[in-house]
C-alpha cells in the first residue's frame, strides 16, 4: 500500500506490484470528501485494535483496498489473504477454508493449511461474507473465538491467530432475520463496523479519483495528459455512479481513448445527462458550500414560486 507519488495522505493506492487473487482493477481510494475523511479517521482508530472488522459497501467501492490498508496499518506480521466466499467449492468448501490432513480424501497425500491457515499471524479478508454457507459460518466463529482450527480429517486442532476483516454489500442483519446468516457471527463483527459510502454520496472524491485514473492510463498507454473541461467535471460530479469507482475508472479510460484535443469534454465521457432534479440538488449543495447569501435568497424565492405553482400543475 502506498500514498500518491507526491506523498498526499488523502490518496490510497493499490500498487500493480502488490498482486491480488481477486484481480482488483480499481486500485485507488481518496479521502477528500468529508464523509471519507471521517472514514479514514475511523479506519486509523480501528486498524491497531485487536477486533474483527466488517466493511459494508456497494460493489466497486473499494472494500478490499480498504481491508489491505487496515492490514498494513495493523502491523500484523503474517500475510493478507483474500478470499471471495462465493468462490468456495460447494462440496469441498470446508477443506478449502480450514485445510485438511494428509489422507483426508482421495488424492490428498499431504496436508494443506487452507485459506485460514495461510492467514495465520495475519489477516483473513472474506469478501461477501454473506455468501459463506451457514455451517461454515458457525465453524469459522468457533475458530475465531477459540483460536483453534480443525482441519478436515485431523485428529487434533491446530492453534491459529487470525484477524478477520469481512466485507458485505448486503445488510447482514437482514440476512440474519431471513435465517441466512449466523446471528452470533453478526454480533462478533459488530464491534468494528465501517461504512464505505457509494461514490454518489462522496462527490468530493469524484474529480480527484478521475484525475488519478487519467494519470495512470496516460502513463500506461504513453499518451499526453489532457485536462478535464469544466463541463466534463460537472457531468462527472452529477452522475450517480451505480458502478462506483470501477465505473469511474472505465469512463475515464475510454474518454482518454476518444479524446481528440487537449481536454476531455463532456461528450467524451458518454454519460447520460443528469435529470433536472439532480442538477438542482447539485447546485443547492454548491450554494450551501459557498455560503452566498444573495444566491441562497434567490433560491428560496424560486422554491417559493415553485411551491405556489404546484397545486396548479397538479390540477391541470
């Protein structure tokens, strides 16, 4: 993990040299927006504490990147081991997660540590932990609470020291109510809960991320670095980003490839125009940030007139 080339602590980068079994594409988070600045403070507080952590956030927000930063900040000597729970074998998930003893099944002449054993002394990152089968959830909790793991086919447990950092794009407590997630495991994860907001809720991070990705792709493709026009900046800030950081990276990448001048223009982004209400919301946020009393008074008058017209429009 590193910060920006100029040492900016507000930019968190996942270097290409740091390989990941999940093959992350979006390799950066920024902490410019007030919500992510507060998140970073909470991350720094929790990283050194001996507690499990649950990162809640939509797909593509950078949950694994945040988990890797937590591991580095914790200074645990072991490895950071990342596993997508949906990738576990339906038939051999227990052996894959907890390992197995020699001769435990046909074709297994030697023992294997499993994902959990590989993370001994370090951090086990479980992506989409709600996808972990219920039986394995209970077993995992037992290992974390006792510090002992039973490999499949073993005659005695082995000691393990693993810090769990889990991620989920669904509300685990709703899964508990639906009977699809272990309530005790949900409680176990509740002490270190982090909320990674979607990109649409941290507008202050959009342009710094876009500029970062633009710099990365111009270097990679050996192209001159274009600017981002004011019109394009407005489009980027008004877009809802359903695909979050991953979508932003793709948009910037393709805009660079079709840009034919010194600046990326709005049409190069190939994004739909924001609806009127979204534009009004963005303008209001800007006015509140700038604190321009004259413009705020004009806005109040505009809203008053709109409210007065609403019954007429509803009746027509």
